[in-house]
C-alpha cells in the first residue's frame, strides 16, 4: 500500500471517534464521569432535527471502553432512524453506563447520571434498556424531568413489550401480504426465536390466527411454560437456521443474520423484534433481497416501544398508541414496495426514507 493511502483499520485508529462508521454525524457525545459513585457513562445525541433525542440507557459490563463508545453510537444512530421512519417528531439518542447492573448499580450512581442528563437541558430524554428497569427511571425522575418509561403511578406509559409485540405482528402481516398476497397468517409456519417479554406476546397474537408456531429459547423453563400455554411446538433440531419455516421471527439477540446463516435461512419472510438483526446492514440486506426473502426492517417494526414512551411527552392515550402502532402495517408495505421499485434492500429503503425525512426538516442554509 502506498504511504498516502490509509486503510479502514488505520483510519479507525487515527480518527477513533469522528472516523467511525457509527459516528455518522452525531451532534454531540457526552462522557460522564463521577469518581465518588464510580459512574462512567456516555450519552450519544445523534440528531435533534425532528425533536429531542430519545433513547434508552443500557447498563452493560463492556469489555473495553471502545466497545461502550461503539455501542452507544450505533444505538443512538439507530434511534434517529427508528423515530423518523415511524413518523414521530423525535430525534435519536442513547446512553450507556459501563458496569454490571446487578453489582454496580447504586442509587447514588443513578442520581448522578440523572444530573448529567439534566445538564443537557432536554436535548436528550432517557428510558429503559438492557440492565435498567422502571424503578430506575422513577429514581432518575427525582433529579430530572427528561426521562420516560417511568411507572404508571408516576404518569409513565408502563411496560412497552406488549405494544412492541403488536407492532412486530403488524410488520409481519404486512410482509406476509407482500410475499404471499394475503396478510392472513393462518397455517403459516412461524419460528419465534426468543420468547421473552416480546416473543411471548407475539406467540399469543399469531397463535390466535391459527399459525403453526414453533418456539426456540435458551431458557428451557420458559420454553415449556410458553409451549403449554399456547399449545405450540418447541424446536428440537440441531440448528434453527436449517429448519423449515415460512416466517422467521428473531426476538432474542441481534446479528442473527450473518455470513454463517444468511444462505441457510429457509423462511420466505423475516419479521421480528430484535434490534440490529443484520450483522452487516448493507451486505446481508442485499443478500436477503437477492434470495427473494422479504425482510421487515427491525427498526421499523419494533418501534411500538418508542411509540409507547413518546406518549409520555405528547400526553396521548392508549388508543392513539395503538393506532400509531397499527400504522406500522402500512409503513412496512410502503417500504417493501419502495425497495422493490428501486432495487434496494428493504433495510436500505427504510433508512433512505428516514434520512430523507430528517433532511427535509433541517433548516435550509
Ligand atoms: P427478553 O430479555 O425479555 O427476552 C429475550 C429472550 O431471548 C429470553 O427469553 C432469552 O432467554 C432468549 N434468548 C437469549 N439468547 C438466546 C439465543 N441465543 N437463542 C434463543 N433465545 C435466546 O427481551 P425482550 O424485551 O423480549 O426483547 C427481545 C428483543 O427485542 C431484544 O433484542 C430487544 O432489544 C428487542 N426490543 C425489545 C423492545 C421491548 O419493548 N421490550 C423494544 C424494541 C426492541
């Protein structure tokens, strides 16, 4: 390589923050440190063009601080596009606290973190994410109003998972309509991977439509509980990516669509709740398109949760939350048609629509 050509890995070393793919024009990144409580947190404000940046706080024992930075940037960017594509007047942000939530989460640490959020003056609103609970949001509420996901007794919107599942169900039906010409899931073989808070409600919804449901989880106890409750099969094969299904619903972890799985998946439709399902959003999105697999973009169809917390800022009631979540059906259909028309992957198409909405709202220079 000639001396004036810089490789991507070198670039990441030279420009470890602004040069990262996920930095993607973040407006602001705030490093929060407090020696007394041990707080080490990063708040990413990706965009406030459409409204205040809203996104949860994740508390995780990151291997390195770079991992924490990369995670917050990636998640924060994703929130901007999730809000934009869903039609919400919200920006995108996210926060991470470095530490083990079971060991390191103290009242003092959370209150100090709340003060940092407060110092942003409403540019960023937090909510729950992995390692955080409603009670933590209630605590943070004591030092700042810039928090959502508080308990219903404190004016919050409560548990977002049922409404998230409902949105995923809407997205799945739209994808089925696009692929099969009908949104009915009756008789469709649906594989639900991860039957936690969202997955279980999704199993309930699709079972009521007489879909043929198979479930998979690493938690045997939950598998038996959900299987008994909804009369569905437990996946017993060696590898779920080799199994026959019409619809695959990833509701556990991200990045399950990767080099190892993308050519093995047999389903015609992918629609699930997990964030960041595509390991490489461009390459794997294109491979799914080329294979004729209809992929309902994750950040669009799992937006029920953010619609739910947004209601706390807007003051709208449960019927409006339901109606906005139901609209995920129409938006998914629109995006699948747009992708088809322009030869794009559905993920790319959803991103483009979100980016255009943000660009239209930017004040002209
Ligand atoms: P959860 O923790 O309640 O459930 C996840 C389930 O996945 C658990 O039962 C767990 O045992 C299982 N699991 C973990 N690893 C697995 C593996 N390798 N194979 C199979 N199963 C595995 O989480 P949740 O709240 O139901 O959220 C599910 C997904 O949806 C997550 O990726 C989350 O980020 C995303 N999401 C959730 C919401 C929400 O409102 N809860 C909103 C948007 C996105």
